C-alpha cells in the first residue's frame, strides 16, 4: 500500500457532479466523510465527502462549497456498494443533509467477521492487514474552517482509499473461506431510517453482537467506574447516565470526536452536550 494517495479536491459543483457521474458504473466505491459540530443547530454537518473507486484519483468533494447534489445520485444508487468504516455514522450524517443513502457496507463489521483483533478501528485493521500504521491525528482537526490545509486533504483522501483496500482484502479472505455472502449480509446497513423501524409493531430478531475482546472488556470496566462517579455526582442511578450497551458500543467503536458520539447507541443531543467531552476523555483513558 502506497503512503501517498493521488486525489482531486473539488469545490465546483458542476465539476464535482461530472467526476462523481463517472463512478456510477462501479460495483463498489469507498466512501468517507469529515464532519464538524454546528452548535447553533445542535447537529453534525458534513464538510467533505470522499469517494474512491478501485482505479483513478480519490475525489475529495468540498460539500460546504458544492452542496450535496453532486453526490446525491451515487449515494442513493442501490446497485453501487458504498464501503465505509463504521458506515452507520456516515449514513447518519448524510441523512442529516437530506440524502437517502443506499447499499452501504460496513468494513468494521466485515473486519469482525474475518479477523480476531484486540481493536477493529480502521487504523488497527489497516496495520494488521498491510503492516502500515495509519495516522489519525487529523481526524479531530477543524473541518469547518476554510481553507482546509493540504495535510487535511491528504488525510481525508488516504482514509477513504485505505477503506476501499480494506474492503477488497477482507472480501478476498472471506471468499477464500466461503463466508463472504454471510459476512456481507451482516455488514449491509439498512437504508430505512431507524425511526421507521422503531414504529413497527413487529421487529425482526437482531443478530447478537460479537463478544467483547479482553481490551474492550477492560475499557468497559473503566467506563463503568466513570459512569458511577458521574451518577453519584448527579444523584441519579448509573443507568440514567447511559446503559451498559452504550459502554460496550463505545469500547467497540472508539469514537474520538463529539460528531462520532452521535452514532453510538443511547447517546442523544442532550447527553453529548452535557458530558460528551468528559466521556471522550474517559474513553481515551480507558483505552490507554
């Protein structure tokens, strides 16, 4: 895997639309987003949409400049798989921009099916598969400020290129083991909004979550201590801070920003506002 990634930074809506249209014939495209927190509207907003086909330059689309029409048709195309790591987050923030994502495949889920690792973060999976570290320092940089730095753009392009490479390598391994179709079904993210599912009278049974690794168990134990201390301070039961399932999701997904917390089960706007920063620090300490 090369340490350099060729990319095109697109700020013109027409140019971006033409570049994205060329990807409509692909069977799979890597996708990633960079986001920022809009405090005025209490919501995550998408700054960049990155797209990577198996060949050619990565497209780094400045959604602040172009809007979302240039990527809408591709993101909503059910015949093109969109490979993303922790795809539920990308799907959620794109829905927040009034897109209707379809055919999203979570490479984090594929990694859990194919590998046995202490961590399934993109950096950990990449290092395991390709032997190269992935620097995530810029993940928490300011994606709202313009102009973006060259380092930010290179980081954004590399992340989505790596995601597609991870998808292809995991597919190869799972196909060799005869487990690809089952793993793919588990990794496909439903395109129906969660609120519609919640309104059904009868719900399909959910597949059980994979067992926690030893590292994840230790992180959950540390987070329980943090939760209890906060609960005692606020004089409420610990479960009112967040349930055990939330702590398990935190240990598995390892969010590093307030934006990323929004994809974690049980964390809504008020909780993220009230103790999101404290929670990120507690998670960082629990994993260190």
